[in-house]
């Protein structure tokens, strides 16, 4: 029985996703966003403070992204959002000549 290329590709992608080492899921953005929204599964004896340090985030950022989660004793196995995507403002291009003069 011959398998199609699409079936093989889907199987390889599914295998890669199941075997990944990281415990965070990634969602890609398009348009005027930079970064990625990540989902992290809380491990036993972790707090939001420790998770924020691990991902170089501030405590207020991670606590505001997960308002229904106890920041000091989140339930192990719970998925939380890591605020790591930002909207870039649309600015009109600047026209003209700019120069930096030394004194």
C-alpha cells in the first residue's frame, strides 16, 4: 500500500510535536505582532514567580495574563499563558533628512 506525501508529512509533524522536549506550546502570529503566545504547563512546586524568571518575564506580566490562577500555588498540570507577544503600532514612515552632528 502506497502512502501519499501529505499523509507522511502529517505523520512526521505529529511525531515531532509529540516528542518535543519543551513543555511550552507556541502559537505564531501574523500581521503587526511580534513574538509568540506560549502556553506552559505548571510543574509540581512551581510558582508564577519561578516561571516568570525562567522565561525572562516580570511577575506582574505573568500574573495579569493569568488572573484566575493563584500566583504562589498554581495547581500542577495547569496550562498558563506566557505573555510573550506584542502588538507593534502602525506608524507612518518619517520623511526628510536627519543627521547627527558632533560638537
